[in-house]
C-alpha cells in the first residue's frame, strides 16, 4: 500500500478518539456542532480511503457499518456516558456520500488534460 495509506490510518485513529471519548472529555460546543464533526469525519474517512486507493464499494460498506456500530457502541457502553443517535448515523452516511463525490470529482480532474 505504501505511504498513501497513512492518511487513512491517521483518520481512522482520529475517528476512534472522536467517537469513543467519554462525554466528560468532549468539549462543550454550540448545538449542532457534533453533526458537523460527524459529517466531516466520515467525509475524511471516505476521502482518505479513496486516496489510499481502497476499492469504493467495500470501503462504503465498511464505513456504513462503522457508522452504525459506533452509534450502537456509544449507546451500549455506559462508561462513555454518551448516547447513540440515529441522526448522527444519518449525518455519517451523508459525509460518506460527500467524501465519495469529492474523491470521484478529484479523480476525474486528474485524468482530464489541462486546457480541456
């Protein structure tokens, strides 16, 4: 895989920290900020995964599963003192879709010769 995988690995590690930090360690923020964080995080996961040249189909399936499992675990692991949120999972899906669109658009631009 080489160095292209490094941004994806770093993004996955960041996501684990963001998604599984206990509520006591999450900074206070204006309402809705968590939705922005979820969207950006999953868009970055998708974009970094495509940059690493991971196949789109399996990557999307794994990220959709990760979105669902992360919300379930936030709800189930009482020590986190966080609640799973269906809306967070839907925002995760939107982030995955956005990341896929940006990655596809970027790939197309790289294949188009300059001046066309």
